[in-house]
C-alpha cells in the first residue's frame, strides 16, 4: 500500500515525457525543456529502438499561445543507424 501511494505521488509531481512512434520514418516526443533535452530524449528513444542517433526535424510549443521555448514542447525526430556528423 505504501509503494502505491509513493508511486501515485511521484506520478503527480514529476514531469511526464511521452514518445509516440510514428508509422513512417518520424516519431514525436512531448517533453519539458529546451533543444538539449529534446536531442537527449530523442537519441535515447532511438538507441532503445536499436538505432544509433536521432535527427531533430522540428520543435514547437504544445500550447501555441505560450512564449517560444516555454512549457510543454513537441519535437518531431527521425532515427538513424549511423552517428550524425557534426
């Protein structure tokens, strides 16, 4: 019972990140934070899927009325089997 209460409290207080795997070659991740957070989360999602890296296609605010780069962000990305050149 104690574990269930702790889990529920954590779920209510922690930020939630959602990854939606697309049917095509792109996927979407909803997150809080800037471009560095988006790149890190997308790369980790791609690596879990057996790919090497992620290419960020776009990042926009989920709430179009919010100032740019604030609140929940929606990032579209594509996984790649090869490490991207910098």
